[in-house]
């Protein structure tokens, strides 16, 4: 039976008041660098990451087309308001096909990566109104506070041994189970 390991602690909320105040302040500073009257505002935080789950845009310029490029530019411009550090690479890979609704609204799905490696459950959706105005960015981004080595730290033999040890230990729902053989 395949198993995944999730080492996150969901019992502790990282969306605390000081974090929220800091992100709202960063959103204000980011807004000052956006073109024209465009402003962003942190609406909600993700308890698991402590980063915004909803960032709304107000007074963004209305422009149709080029949605994928515009979505990628937008997350780069507001990366600090999304909880990314100033030293963290802003790395998102876009679904090349923007999703369009019958009303004309458009959504672009982006997956966050680190050094080219997709980050588990780190994705943003940039939504545009039917007139092409940027409406909101929703999802979950992960803060990578310090450089993380992505090259293997174990040799092939060690990796195979660890994998064998992992699958050799029965999972709790497998203990006591009997294997039947068909004759």
C-alpha cells in the first residue's frame, strides 16, 4: 500500500495577529509600487502556512488578453504580500491555458516551485473580471525563509535501503491482515 508522509502540524495555526498585521503592511507597501491606482489587500490567511489565502485587487487597470503573462507578472509584483521573502525566488509555473467562464471572467492557475521543483499544495489562482480587470489572487504560497539544498543528500544504495525499511514496516491498517492465495 502506498503511503505519503505529511510532516506539517495542522493543530497549530500560523495565521496569528502579528503575522496578519505584517502581511497587511507589506500589501500596502507593495501597492505603492503597483501601476496607477491599483491596490492589493490581504483578505484572509491560510492557517497552515500563515500566508494569505485571498488577496484582492482594487482599481486594477482593465485590459483584456495576455492573461497568463499578466497573472505571472502580478504574483511577482505582489510576492511579498503573498508571504514570500525578499530573498526567495518568485517561481511559479502557469497552466498555459487560461480558464474562461460563460460570463467572460478568466482564471489562471499557477503552481509554486522552488529551484524548479513543485512545492506540494502551493498554488495560486489569479482571477480576472469579465472586463479584464485583475480581481483577486487566491490559494496558498509557501515561504522558503532560507536556502534549501535540493540536490540528493543520500546515495542510491542508502535511498533504496530507506525505501525498503519504510515499506517493510506494516501500516496500522495492515497489521494482522492475512494474505489469501488463489489456487
